[in-house]
C-alpha cells in the first residue's frame, strides 16, 4: 500500500507541473521499482 501511495504522490507532482526535488525523484524511482518488483514474478 505504501508504494502505491508514494507513486500516486509522485504522479500528482508531475501532473500538477510541480518542481521535482531530488528527494521526490528518488521516491518516484523507488516506488516504481518496488511496484514492478511486486508485479513481475520472481524466477527460481
């Protein structure tokens, strides 16, 4: 749930044309990678 909220927050910043601080960019990257990790089945 936390990853989804972070992703929505980052998306809201982008859609609102707000400046993206380095911490916001890191949050977007972390949430996107976390969501991908949960969505893609792990091998092994």
